[in-house]
């Protein structure tokens, strides 16, 4: 089990059961709001003291909630601002300049609180969900490698080359 943080608008970063920790939830998402993790209007004011008040207020109910959840579930806590990771990567690839500009999100405070309370439960913040390749024999998940992947169920290697999109097309040679 792991607990993740993500933005509503980034479904590639959603893992398992979704919970809202924002004051408003998009209409198209029918998910439960964890009201004890929603910041109060006075806590949303800019400044470190407001963030510190929020972190102090959620500490006790967060501990209680972490003890009550099913340890077999993956959970994602959602709120508004996107991670900014995709924009940073695009800016870096187009301009060659890397600037770490992450918009402030209360989910970061919640994730940091979880890290302080139960670090083993933490999956991360803004972690993309990447499906693992499947074994052609048993359809179990493979442990990927550069030239071969290992299937822990079959205990055998599957030789292949990993490509980001699709394998390049090899030219077909016909005899003249």
C-alpha cells in the first residue's frame, strides 16, 4: 500500500482509491472528500504561519485516519494545483533551461505530514503511474531491464528491447 498526492487534472498520477483534500471538487469526479484535510479559509492565506497552523491542525486526525485505512490499498489525495513537472520538462527540452518552479499545494503539506508520521506508507507526490510490461507466458508483471525483463512468477527472462513509443520499423528487403 502507498499514499500518493496529485492534482485533479493529472490522471496519469492517480493511483488506486481517490480522495479529495480540496475545498471544491470538479463536478466530473465523484469521490469522497476528506474534510479534516481540507484547509480552512484562514489557513489558505499566504505565509508560513498559515501553513504551520494547517500542519498542526491535521496532525492528530491524520494519525487516526492512517491507522484506520486498509493496508492493502493504494490511495491518492487530490487537490487543485498541477505539479508543474510537465511544464518544467517541456521548458527544459525547448529552451535547455531548468528552473524548479513548483506551485504551492496543500497536498505537499499533507504528504510531508504523512512522511513524518508513517514514512513506510508514503508513495510520493506527483508520481506518474507507469504500467509494467507483462510476461508472455503467465501475464504477470515483468521486472524491466535494458535488453531483457525478468518474470518472478515463471523465474525466466524475456529478451526484448525497450522503446519509449513503438519499435522502429525495420526496412523490408526484397530480392530483385
